[in-house]
């Protein structure tokens, strides 16, 4: 538990930096302001935290919830074009922690959720959040699901408001504070 406390303290420090950047006028897509740098630092810290937990994140619940989270992030704006789908799938398959699972399992689960979200966004979102909720039983896995979503959302250096919204909804589903992740 001491390791998790240390990781949380790191994330809080980065969150405070991000909030300081936002309060100094850093709204919208960051150009070169401190808000963008702080978000990038937070994403980097979350990625490092996930990697440090790799040996603990081997359950089917984490795998399935993470794929639902990645699909939600990809479809956050209500649309997933083929290039975006391929990009997120590549991020998933190259993620160090997700390499605990066979790539075909990850691809299949991710694409199932993206297809559902593309066909009927609200119904697909409900089903994805139900899948995410299954990780709530284990706090480490619940946090890792949100961190995975955050890493995917921030891979392009920017986290869109719609992506932040689905990350907040995932936090609520998992009984986690969005503030813990700088949201």
C-alpha cells in the first residue's frame, strides 16, 4: 500500500501543476503553455505508474474494463473514424501493461465496444460503463483502468473535453474521485 500512496502523491503534485497551468489562462488546446506540459507530465506519470503495476494487472476484469475504457475514449466525440480506430488499437497493442494479454483478445474486445458505440453511442456507452464497473471490486485495477484511458486520451498530447468527460464518468462508475486524476 505504501507504493500506491507514493504514486498518488506523485499524481497529486502533477495535478496541482496542471491546475496551476489552467488557472493561468491555459484553456483549450495547449500551444506551448504550461497547461499542456503539465498534462503531458501527468500522462507520463500515469503511464509509469501503470508499468510499475504490470505484474498485478493480469485479471480478465482489468483487461475487459480497459478495452471498454479505450473504446470510450476513442469514441468520446461520438465518432470513430478508421484512422483513429487503428491508432488507438496500435496504442493498446504496444502498451507495456496490456502486453500481459494476447493481442487478439485485446483487439476483439476493443473493436466490439467501438462497433457498439458507433452503431448506437448511448447504448454502447452504457454497455462500456457496465464493463468498466466490473473493475471496481479491486481499487488498484479500478485506478489502472482510468489511468489506461488517460494514457490513450493523452497520447496525442491533448485531452479533449469529450475525453475528459468520459474519463470523469468512468471515475464515477468506479467510485473514484476525478480530482485524483486531475479532472
